[in-house]
């Protein structure tokens, strides 16, 4: 009989499965995008993140990088370098106690809108799945920089997802499954918004109606399940 998997090994497996799933679902392509999950054990407080520059199909659990929440890289614990976007993962975990997982993708429709520096307004009530009455687009900054991280954390204020100008999107959740499901929702909304704009100017729901919808999601919905 094989030994039971440790909780850390199980989470490493889940990070890999989520990264592969985002490509299988068509919300990411190739090696772009990255996935992480918060990880605390003993005196380690941090997160497990996909490595930089490796195809997801070939990643094994020991390739996943353990990063401390209060520092930069932890070369002693990991044999790979982390995703180049580790700064915004670290800063989101610091800023958002509701975030247990982060999915970052270059989803085609979300990224197309982001290349126009367009956020997504409340053209559809499901916008509330991200926590408010819009999904903001963070201003552009070079990938991997502290400036990009600062913009992302600000755009996520009161939200669970944002777009990144000329780059992609971020979705956070209470679990890897929740973050991935939200990323799929955001891409679906981005596609619908893009399509609607081909034939006219989408009607945006009033703030008063979106307050009702956001409250209903909080009470009845299970967007984080
Ligand atoms: Zn990216």
C-alpha cells in the first residue's frame, strides 16, 4: 500500500490540475497564466505557485514553488523559480484574507477587452459574481513588476476578479475550484460583452438593481462553492 498523500502534496497536485484545467477549458493557452494556493503549515506562511516557463503538461509536484508571504523567493525549499508574476500573488494574499487561491490567465476575450483598457460594466447581472457592479481593468504595467501588483490589488478592491490592461485577468477564490470557476465566468462575460458591442451599445443595469443582485448573490448564491 502506498503512503497517504500529505496535505501539502495534495495541494501541489491540485495547483497542477487547476493549471492544466484552465488550458483544457480554453481560458488560457500555452505557458502563459499561472495558478497558486495559499499554504500554511508550522511556521511556514505563504503559497504554492506554478513555476516559470514550464509547460503545464510536464509539471510534477516538486516543480511547484513554495513562496513565503513575507518575502521574495525561498530557494532553500524549491528547486524551480516561481512564476514571474509571484509579486501579485503574494500581495493579493497579503491584502485579501478571503483569497485562498488565485488563477491568472490570458483568456482571449477578457484579454481582448483589456487590450482596449476596457473593464466590464453591469451589462449582465452575472457581473455580480465578481463581487460588485463591474469588473475593473487595472492600468498597464510591465509583467512581474511591483507596479503591476499594486494596480492589480487596487482593481480587486471589493471584487474577486479584475482585468489587467494589455495583459489578461485575475480571479481569486476561497478554493482553487472557486477561483477557476470565476475565471471561466469572467471569460464568458467578456465574450458576451464583446459580442454585444459588435451590434450596438449594451444596456448597463442601474446601480440600484445591481445592489439588489449583489445582495442576492451574498444571500442565496454559491459563487464561491
Ligand atoms: Zn500574465
